[in-house]
């Protein structure tokens, strides 16, 4: 995706967001409650229009095609880390914070180290790292700062 | 006054007081540096430890914690583009680019010395000018707050990132995040979808952590098994930094005073003062204005001086009027009342010894913070050499646990992750996360004070604009907001004309950037890489 189409996409997204916000404010009892959302909607319609026009018009839009904002992103690795992050959130309420932190640290560290040659050593290194880091988090948050976390299956 | 100051100095120069100062400084800096745990959290977490102490010592400890937490919050801002406190957000704009250029140590020493200078200025103003400043802060009404917040937003929109339109879009999206919840004037719920977690609104810390910690660190995933940044240790780095700072005397003094004055406005906050200071630093630094956003030293020094000057300033309304000017000041207000002391003008008559011991304690923290900083900078800068396979999961885990520690609420964790991923994607296409963050911080201030202005104008039988133009401070702030916006628009037009003039003769289509300018490392997008430069043949995703 080029910067040009990303800008057009952002402009359209702002229009959709404005329409949704305007629709939501129609259900409010007091008109003053909807003032800020409506002002924001108006700004998004205006700024969305500027973005779309500037990028559709060839003279100003064509230079934007030379840039690809997502061109360098390793999507597989990125998606794996994002999925681990989402699962960390889910795991925190199901199996426990520190348990899911351990799994998260191991998984993401392994994903980041996936290009390394000695896989066996990497597995052990990441296991040890996850254990030490989880212990450090436990010591810092639960022991020293005394912040209560929900009970997990182990801690 | 002088007897009170002498009593304060005597109160601070005892062995017990010095131990308490040292402990508070170390704890405050460490907690402030943790993403998710702000200066308020640091003060609140350590408050129970002060109950068993003498009132003066308890207050000295809290003063030390508050001061050093503001300093500590800038360390991760510089090293990993993640401010530990909201006041350090402006530091990311040039602090992180300095790290990426291998100047992490220089940036940390610069931050330390600038913070010491700003903090000292704030503490001195606090000691000598509290009554005067307290009266001044009373002049701020709804109109002034409204235009101050708009001026702050205009500044961040035009200073952060390359495109003022996208900066304003980011700011407006941040303001929108303050919409869900109960309207504080009308009491009606909006955009809550009957979900009880949204009735109180979206918490600020998960959003800030998402925009900075998660978005920045997720961007580091692109680099695979690398390190955060190179580190080029320079022999004699302290002398080098001091030499360069000696050329910024005017800048540091002015931004320190500015930070203190803005901090004295109840509710204005460290983030507003840091951005105002950033704008001023850019204005003052005529010779290297183009370097801002790419690792300009003034872009770190100015905000840091203001960020630490805010400490003294925010205590002014608490001591002078009995009105806590910030969250941390509110916690200290609570600490004083626990010890049977009511802050306010009468405190100077009835318990002047405690009042001045507390204020002198703020000043006494500064040299201790300097020593602690000098001893730890070399070690903390080594963090940038840690492999990303260790750094990325640790920082993300800290962000999640830090977010949960706020309210023990998993909804906040969901906000953190969601906003983090969306913030990353928006930053990639040029919407600066820092603009969104400031929009969130200032959104409530803008809306509430706009509504209050309408009410006041109606009560005084005036039109809204008539009311705005009847307030001199509001007029000044209006003009500042307009000038900042116009300056940002003019900058964009100038850059656009320059790039068209450069591109027209060669017409080179193989290498270019999004807006025709040279590739830039922008403070808030440095790790994200807004507008990646590619050749047409290399466009495939991995």
C-alpha cells in the first residue's frame, strides 16, 4: 500500500467515524452532551475531505505513491507478536498474570530470536530468560509494591 | 519568611532527613522510570511509609519522591521512546532520536543536568514566591483554561510529526477518547453502550502506555534480533555535555521558569508545560531549528527543564491556597492532613516550620538527584545494547502489569493492547502518537472549560466570544494558539514548495519519501518509520 492510498483510506475512515458519531449523538437527551462529539465530527469531515482531495488529484497525489509506509514490515513476525500480546491479555484472566507473562516472555523472545542458528540453545536461553524475568516482575510488583493480582493456577 | 527558611534548612540538614531524602529520591526515580507508574503512583505508593514518620520527614520524603519521579520518567522516554510520566512525552521527540544516533549517554546526561537546573529554579520560586504565584493562579478562569489547552494542542500538532493536518487529526482522535463516559456538566452518559467499564470513561494511563510503550515496542519487532540502538561511548562525555549546556543558559533558565509558572496553574499539568517549553526551545534556537525532531539537544534540554520546574510550581497552589494543583500535590495534601496540618495560607502562620521544611526539602532533593543520576546514567544507557529478543517482551510485560496495577481492571489491559496496535498503524501513516496522547490529556480540560465558559458568559449576559475577549490572559493564549497553527501551516507550505523545486528538474522516481523531503527520524515516529523510503522494486511485504 502506498502512502497515497493510506491517506485516502484515512480520509474515508474519518468520514465513516464522523457518520457513526453523528448517528450516536442523535440519541442523546441533552444537546449539550453532544457538542464535543459533533465538533470533532465536523473536523473529521473537513480534514478527511482535504486528505482525499489532495491525494486523489494527480499533481499532489502522485508524489505520495513513491512511499510505502508498510513496505518494510515483517508481517508474519509482527502478527505473531500481536497475537501473543492479545493472548497475554486473555491468559491473564484465565490462567493468571504471572503464568501468562511467563508464556508471553518465552513466546515473544523466541519469535524475535527465530533467525538464530542454534535452535536448541535458543530454546533453553529463552526458557531461562522467561523464568528470570517473570520472577523479577513478581518481586517488583507483588512483593515490593504490594499490588494485588488475581490468583492464577500456580501463583 | 527568612526565619521560616532558616528553620526549613535546619529541618533538612539532619541525618534522618538526609536518609529520607536519599530513599525517596531512589524510590521515586525507579518508580517514575517504570512504564505505567507515574509520579502520582510513586507518591501514592510510598505515602503509607510516611505515616510513622515525623510530619516534616514524611513530607520531605514525598517531595523527594515527586521530584525524582519526574526525572526518572524521562529515562525510558529517551532510551525506548516510552515516557514514564506524562511530562516526559515531549522529551521523546528529540531524546529518542539522540539514542538512535548512538548518543544515549549524552541525552541522559543532558536530561539530568537540564532537570537539575529546572528543578532548582522551580524550588527557589516555590520558596520565595508562593504567595504571589498563588494569587496569580487565581486569575485563571474557564476561558483561560480552555485557550491554554487549545494552545497546547496546537503546539503539539504543529511540532510533532511532519504534517500539521495529521497532527491535528491525531489530537482530535485523542480528544475523542475522552468522550465515552459521563458528561461532567450535564451528567448524561454517552458512547458507553451500556458497558459499565465505560461509564467512568477511558483511563489515561492505559492509552498513554499503549501509544508509547506498545506502539513503539511493536515497531521494534520489525528489526528482528537486533539491539535498540548503537551506543557510542564518548570519552569525557560529562564535560562535553556541560560545555554544550553552558551555551543554553538562556534557554534552560527561561524554560525552567516557564515550567514553574505553567505548573502553578492548577490542573495544567507537566505535559502542557513540557510542550510549551518545547515550542519555546524551537523558537529560541534559530540556528538549528531544522534539527528539532531529529535529535536536537535543545529539544531535550528545554522540555526537561520545564518538566522538573513543574514540581515546584504545582506545589504552589497547594501551599498558598490549599488547592492541590496536580495529582501528586493532591496526595501530598492528603499526607499533610493525616499529620493534622491543613495546607493553605494559614499554614505559613501556624506551622511555618513544616511549610518551609517541606519546600526546602524540594530544593534539597536536587543535588541528591544529581548524584544519583551521575552514578546511574552509564548503567541505564547500557539498556539500549540489550538484544531486542529480551527487551521487547520485558517492556510489553511491564506495560501490561503496570496498566493492571492501576485499578486491577482487565478492561484497561484490553485498552492498552488495542490502542497500542491502532497507534502503531496510525503512526506508520504519519499520525503522531504524541498528538493523540496530548489530545487525551487535554480533552477533558477543553470540554469542561468550554461548557463552563458558556455558563459564565450566559450568567453575565454576554456572548461567548464577548466573554473570551473580556479576559486579557485568554486573549494572549488565543493569539498564541493562532500563531502556532499559522506557523505550522506556513512550515508545511514552505517544505512542500522546496521539495517541488528539488524534485522537478531530476524527476527521480526510484528513491523518494512521502512528502518529498529527506528521510527524517522523527521523535515520536522514529521507531515506527513514518513514510518508509523504498524503491519501486522492493515493495513486497515479508
